[in-house]
C-alpha cells in the first residue's frame, strides 16, 4: 500500500494494493498490522458504518464535540467528493479544508483524525460509503458545520442542487462553535 500526506496535519490519503485478474479484483480494506504503521499509536476501531446515498446528496460536515471520532473512509460503489475540515484549535491547519474524490475505481481511503469535521457529496447515481470509527456514535455530542460556511469557503462543485437533511441545512458556522 502507499500513503500520501494531505494539506492537513495528520490527515492521510491511502491507496491499498489492488490485485486484479480475469476473475475481478481483491484488496485488503483494513489490516491492523499494516495500518498501524502509519496511524497514530493505539488507534482502535470500535464501529463500522455503511451509508447509501443518491446523486447530489451532501452529508455533513459532521463532528462530535465530546468523544471525537477518527475515521477511515472509503467508497465501495460509486463516487464521492470527500471533504474534511481541521477543527483542532491547536493545529496550524485549523479551519483549513481538504477534498478528494473517493470512488470504487481508485480504491482510495482517507484517514481522518479525531477533531475534524467530515462530509461528502455523492457524485454518482448511487453511492455505498463505508467508514470505520475510533469512537462510538454519540448523538448528544454530534454537531454540524454548515456546508457553505464563508469562513471555511470550501470549493464545492458548481451547478448542482444539493440534497441536504434538515439537520445539515441548519448547520452552525465555525465562528459559532
């Protein structure tokens, strides 16, 4: 596997080894020994999630104030524009964002450390988005930053009508956290 630094501190893009032949493809989506070579020491995943979305669904930008989650995210069907924002006030990349296309063809994964907001936009008609979490989901601690916060100024694709949940459409601005 290959790992690549991103423009955000501690956030890592991962390309697993993919083996392809006439039967199809195979890859290890996670191997504790291999991944712990570059993930922070004592990283332990406690929950796996799978999300299904239609084209133009925008989910996020979600984070947990208490018990922040580290996430290892990938796409097994379709394509997304994955976006993360560093919310760690002590970080030199605080309030900076990073985006990458994750899809079933490029097999890329993204390690999102605890303390980041995360969201994605479904680019294909159907998306199967999966992620491992280092902390359990805590609805009482979850918060959402509005996708178009002018202070963060994420460069989303133009000419789309995003499909948002009520919660995501009413997200907070970073200045209100």
